[in-house]
C-alpha cells in the first residue's frame, strides 16, 4: 500500500522535517537536521568564497622569447634552402 507521503509531490527538507516530527520518526528527524546543517555550512562556505574577491591577475604573457626562437628557426630553414 502506498502511503500519503509517497503520493505527494517532492517536498523540501523543512516539510519532511515537520512530517517526521509529527510522526515521531526520531531517526528521520536526526538525519534531516544533519542534512540541513550540512547544507547551511555549504551555503556559508559559498558565501565566504564569493565575498573574498579572489581574482588572480596573470599579467600579459611575454612572447618575445617564443617569437625570437621561431624567427631563428625560420632563418635556419631559409638558409638551408638557399644552400
């Protein structure tokens, strides 16, 4: 037999907590309260991280060494082709 709570649409943890308290399901109450505490900790961590402004300035890349090496390699290939 399907219970009334199984027929209901998905509910949030606060609704489930209220039902568990009304039904006297102490283990379910403890589990839901632990889930709520963990969710609140995670939300607090997200808020703290967002407030830090952890922008990293990488600066502009210095490509002079790469360009010089490629240019040197190209000159060597050109010199070999002319010989």
